[in-house]
C-alpha cells in the first residue's frame, strides 16, 4: 500500500498513529541533528522529521533527497513543538521510521511555488511541472467544481446533456473551420464544430426541449491574447421558450454558481441594458459596471465655438474622473499616449480640470470660455476636484476609445474591489452588422437568430436598424455568454439567408438539412452558450484563460510541451490522398 | 407563455384547472361529434378533446391538424370517462378552448412509434425524427443519467475531471489517427486523440492523483458494426495506486451504476478470471458468464484412434449443450453451417449425442467406440439427454470458434434471462501480441503498460509469456473497459519501446515529452478507460451503440443527415496549402 492518508488530512487527533504517506519533496531543511522535509501531494503538505541521533542511517538517506523526488514513508504522527497555524496539518509532524524512494527527479527548470520564476514559455514546455503549483491546482479544482455545479443546476431544471458530434461539416459562415480529411471518403473533409449550434436546434426539432452540453468547440482564428483554437462552451437550448424564459433560467444558473462557488448571494434581478445604451453609456457591449464613470455625450455643448476638431466630429463624448483635477501634465500626457496607442487609435484627448477652488482649466481654453465649459461639467455631473476627459470622432470608434480610457482610469483609481462581481444582461443587439470590406451584411449573432417581431417589417426597408432577440451575459466587463431566440419558421429563415447574401443554392447546400428539418414540426426555441474558460477565469480572478486550461496552446496555436502540430508521415498523407502544396505565394 | 405544464404531469388532482400545453400531434381520432388528439412532448402524452357540438369551428380546425404538427392549446383539465391506466396522464383529458398552430409538418417519412417502419438509412437521414421515438428518448435519457451517476460517484471519491486537448500530436502506434491540417503552421498537422492516455499520465506526473474525464476519442479505422469513428470514453487514472486499488475503486463505480440505474444490488465481489482461463473455459477474453456451458479440452481423450483430424490438431475442445441430444440432423447441419461461416471459419464440427436412454451416438462412431466416447462425456460433465459439440484445430482459433458456437447455443436455448447482468474482471493479459504480418511484437494493451514484476526477467528470454498488470471489465460478454498499471520508470519504459521495435530516435520523437516528464518525479500510477457508448448500450439492452448516440455515423463514416464528410472550397484548401492528390492508385 502506497499510503494510509493524504498529506492534507493529519492533525492532533491522529497523534500516535502509525501512518504511510507518499508524495513529492517540496523542500528540505537540516537543523542540527534533525532533517525536516515538507512532503507534498494534491491535498496538502505534511512535515516529516528524520533524527540523526536515533536513526543516523535513515537521516543520511533523507539528506540525499532532492526537490520533487517521489517518496513513500512510514512513521508515527506526533505533536509539533513548533506549530504552524497557517497549515491544515501544522499541528503535527511525522517521526519517520522507513523511507522508500519511488522515483528520483532532476532539478526542475523553475521553482514549484506560488510565485514561480518560470517564464510563460518555460512553464508551457514543462506544463506538468507548472501544474504542480498551488495556483494552477486551485484553478483546475475550481473548474471541476464549476462544471459540477452547472450540471447539478441544469439537471434539476430537467435539462438533459446530449453529446453532439465533433466531426461535422464545414459551413464557411463565421470564423474559419478546422477540417479533418476523410480517408474513407477521399477528397472529402469533416469540420470541427465552432459550436453545436445546428445540432442543438435539430435536438429541439427532435423534441428534447431542454438540452445542454459542456463541450469543446474549435475556431481556426488568428489568435489574440485570450483566444484558444479549442475552447469549452456550456451550450444550452430550450423549446417552447422565449427570451424571458432563457434569461430567467440562466440568471438562475449564474446565481447558483455565485452562491455555491463564491458564496455571494445576489438578491435582485441582474441589471439589463440595451446594446444601444451600453454603447452610449459605456462605449462597449460588455460594460464593466463594478464602477460608474459613465460616458456623457457632449456634441450639443461643443457647437459654435469654431473648434474644428469637435465641429467636424460625428460624436463628442466624455468621462469624468473623480478627484483627478490634480493630475499633472505628465500624468495627462501619459493618458493621451494611452489612447493614441494603435490598439485604441484615438487622435488625441481634450481635458477639463474642475479645480477644488472652483476654477476651470482646459486644454481648449482658446475656444471655450468658462461658461461653455461649465455646461460640459454640468452634463458630466463633475464636481469640484474632478477631471473631465473628452474624445471626438466617428461615433462607434470614439465610444470604444472612451471605453478603454474608462477602464484604464478605473485601474489607475483602484475603483474595483477584489472579489467584487457585477453581472448584467445586454439585450436588443442589432440583427445585422455591415461589413465595409465585403460590402454585405453579416449576422451579428448568427444566421439563425430571430429579429424582434416588431422589427420584422424593417428587414427590407432598413436592415441595419432591425434589432435581434439576442442577449449577452456580461460579468466584470467580460462577455461570459450570449444567445438568442431562434427562427423556427422556414420562410423567415429563408429571408434571413437572402438578406445575408446567400443564394438559394448556397443556403441549401450549407444548411439544407436544417431547413428540411424545419418542415417537420419545429417548435419555437431559444438558447444561449457560455464561454466556460472565460467564466472560470473570471471566478478565478485571472486575466488569462490559459490559467484555467490544463494544456493550452500558445499564440501560434502550438502546444510547446508535446511539440504539436507536427509533420506527419508520407504514408499518412498518401492514405489521405493529400499533398502539401508548397508552390503557393505567401498570403 | 407557451405552456403551464408539460404533457406528462397532469392527473386528477388538476381537475378543473385551466392549463396551457404545447407539443406535437401524435395521433388524432374522430369519434362522432368529438375529436381526440394525443399531444406529445418529451415528458409524455396528454389527450385533448374537441367537441363539435359546443365548439364546431375549433373542432373543424383540430381535424385539419396533421401528424407532428406543433400546437399550443388552452383548456380545462377534466376526468376521463374512459381511463387509460397504462398512461401517467390516463385519468384526465383537456377540454380545449383555444388552439394555435405553432408550426405545420409534412408527413414524416416513417412512423414516430416505438416500433417504426423506417429502415436504418432513412432513420439516419431523418435522425431528428427518429429521435422523437420513445425508445431513442429513453436511451438518451439513460445516457444522461449514467454520465451523471459516474460523475457523482467519482467526485465523491475525490476524482477531478480535467479536460485534455482534442488537437494533439499524431503517434502512429495503434490505430490510425484522424489529422487536422494547421493553417498557422503550414505543412504540419494536429491529430485527434485515440485516447487521452499520454495526457492523463502527464497529469499524474503533475500530481493530480485522481483524474477522470468523460471525453470524445477518435479512431480512423475501417468500421465494423459496433465501431464509430468518434466515441466516448470514461477515462480514469490514479496515482499511488496499484491494480487492486483500481479494481476496487471501479468495481465500486460499476456497483453504484447497477444500483442507481438498474436497481440491482451486487453483494459479493465481481468474479475475476485470468486471460488464460478465460480463453480455456470460454474461448474469449470477454466471456458472457450469464450462462455456463464452459469449454472442455478433449485432446488427451482423442489420441490413438487413428482419427487424423483430431490427431493432427493442436487442440480439441468441446461444449456440452444440455438436453439437446434430441437435435435433428437438420438442426445439427445448421450448427455446422454456422461454424463454417467465414466470420468463424471452422472446417467442421463433431457431435456426440448422449441419449436419454443412456445410448451414445456420434459423428465419429467409426473411430471411437462407446468406451472412448464415455471418456469425452465424462470430461464434459454431460448427462443423459445432452449433446456434446467438438471442434479441433489451431488452439486460439478453435477456442474462438467454440466461443461463437457457445454463444449461438446460448441464444438457441434461451439461456439468458432479460435484465440479467453478469460482470467480471479479466486479469493477467499477455503484455505483447505477436503480429505475423509485420513480424514484430505489439503491445496488447498499449506501450505504457507495466509487466507483472515477477515476469520482468522474462522480457528478454520469453517476451510472449510475459504477463501484464492489465485488466478488463466485461459485462454480458461485452468489453466495457480496460486498463493497466503503467510503467513509471524511465528505464523500464525504454526497454518496452525497444521490445516493441522502436529505435531510440523513434521513441524519442513520438514519446519524448513523456519520457522527459518521467525524469521529474513520476509517481507510480494506474488507470482504466471505459467505453461509455458500449456501457450505455448494455444497460439499454441494445445490441448497437448507434442506438445510444444522438447523431452516429454509418459504416462508411458518413453522417447521412448533414451529408458529411463533404468537399471544401478551393480557398480553404489553399489557405491550408493542401492539394487533393488524385494521381495515386487505389489501395
């Protein structure tokens, strides 16, 4: 037997017990005639003691053990003279009688501690060592518990988890598919699902009125910081349900998770905000409402002062940073640099200081007198001591820049309390998004999203203004999930495809089976999908989903540990009837 | 609101209540002045009544509804005059006041009933209709419940579910990999995992001593009846654990499932049998022990009678079919045809009838007198009235043929009670399997399986006789799962690769990261993986895993519903730098 107990469970009640433990050597200290070893496993750390006086040979063996050696020991639990109240096992130690080395270890390339000295790349290459760190262990345990609570809640609500296929069909709407060549059907390919969207709708047609699945999805995108080519989705769909049903059911899920995992009790309903309001007030469709500092539109107050920049701008907006009137020139310059970074791309920033003494100073004093500036200050609700920051330009782009500036000020002013959570629903998204480059509309959510019934008449006359029955759940400025009421009517679905520029043939080829299914009694249905990695990261207080994925890929889609992707054998290529085409030009 | 209740929950206690229901028209009957409609949803069927006398217009509307129309109704619950005790809702009906058609339906191509008239191909093409059938619904609900109980049990045992990646690296040992071309790393490929084997071993190195995952796995094999290119595995691994720990833990899991799902309480431990005994007694490593009819080796009793067939045979074995001495010539000929089928491939079959009156008659009377045949009968434990069936030839092939014959006799004689379950462990598998074609040893389980310590010395001298610390769980003749104690020692792992014919370089290229990981303190570990689809099928009493998979593929790996795999666009191929090679010869 390798162990009678784990390294996390022994305490004074076990005093005098003979125990066997197994684990890793976390650290080792020699104190005069004694050697102390911290033995670590998944459950904790237990102190082992070797006494040179009573058993010199064993103690000498113990002194040869390096960090991360795997050992098994037998000994007696005894009270520590020097207790450590911070550790669950801090009251006891093991007086070791026997020691076996189960496996040796080379010196790890970085320290296995809460704060490691390993860089990102090294940690990824030796992920199995990185995962030994307490922080990673806590994250993966959190992930496990969250998945468990999601399943528990949904099961109680009569949802049934149904596995949908991973090898499906390429549908080139949306992001790029990963494809899988078929050996048995040569020249043909499967695709990995970007989501089980079509299958869950087919399950609704099949009568499984409450479906969910925690499932891997795949997108062949150029990776940004918080994207992974494979990611996990909590995918859900309901029949005989509208937007209100979905929002209530999944607000219940979110509250259940807050309660069970974070021990936070949300009393009232989550706030709801329309997409338009979110853009106007926060400059983003995923506002972080843990702090206010809302955006104020100032265009009407800026006219008629011959300030060309504002007069030419479609939009002028401001945020008010409380108690920042004392910002130095240098601090303000830094903020200007911040908004001018290519990621944000603003041309500049105007500021107004409403000083403690009631005076006003601005970077546009030449154009606007104090009376004019007082109107801005009043609109923004600024008080003496506040700093108003203003940007102008094309509406959406400027709102987005103001949003980034708002978040930056939130960070600088420490407006967010650790452990604070602010969930909300964003609703009434536009149905379509115009793409300048291809000169056509794309589905903002996806092509199966239903327009709001009162906006259907606008589909032909003014598609850009049609609102969708679509909604997002946002927590702390992170889009945790989104969904929509689906179209269940064959004719309306056909109209959508037409508006999206599909010919009848294209629609039929790509989605024919769904259109066909809709001819056999499709119920009204609606659904939502949550980004599980993101949700876990938000609960873990982590900025990167890589911290909550056991074996993530890097920004080039590589797994540095197993060195993948990699070349495959000539025989494999031949069996698949594929050739690598190295004649093409670089794109 | 679409509904106040489901179609499965109303009873006499709701009499007089105003309710709203939504669902599908299962069937419709006109009785004089009344129209009765069975409304179906996932939860059951409720009878709707339309009365021509009180509301002629509505009744005429109802008569227009076709099968599988989706409707919503409002009405009053009332007691039925004609109760149906077989239905949960059989005491009541709905006196309908309002009716909305939510969606029409074409006439389905097959009937949506327990016994359908749809052939396999039609059912697959219209899977969303097939899934409306009660049997399929029960199967998917069973699957959901089994997954839930597996998670509940393992969570209680401190197992943590960790997701391992789906896009990994091709390791051409074992079955063929499905591969995924990488766009960002051109000319390189990911592979879909045949199992998370290597990742779960890395998780053990990382210290997650009890891991599990219910996970999709992929094998590009030529498909047989009960194979799918993607299938679901319950994948498990434990550290600081040996074979006994694994067997006890997962016998506990199996008992939990039997108890919770099938309401069967297994008192004692599951039987265990060695691979060798399983072959000798049942002719297979996955014996169905719901009935006995064990195989008896007869070689020693057949010598010296100049019967060339037996004298030349490496092996002679028999089964005893109780009370079958009365089998006619025709019945016996049919059995002979059965074992001569190419799938079994026996050359013939010898029979001995031990008649009710104590006389003996055999197909080899010319060579064996009654005294000789009595020895056979005695060895087989045959009693008066029994029929002994004998086959001879190469040992393994003949045992396997006898196994098929045994199963066929079990079916003919109805020896298996419906709802009967007989689990057992098969242990002590051989470590290697010799492959005639390539002239090398292959790992019987996989290359990471540990030999039994007492057999390590034989690795060089007699590899074929080395037994592995490997085990299978078998239920009703179906291999539900298998696993092994793993090698955690770098040197022993190196020796295994050598025996399997890997050069040092090949081993390093394919498994280098695992070998490397083993240098940093790998704990002793062992694991098991269960075929989830098969386990659900066995519990569902179904012969085919297709009956417990929502969207299976056919024997050519095609999904007939979505028509996949399919060709992809020229642009997609170009982005991946791939060319279809149509110059090759057919294989």
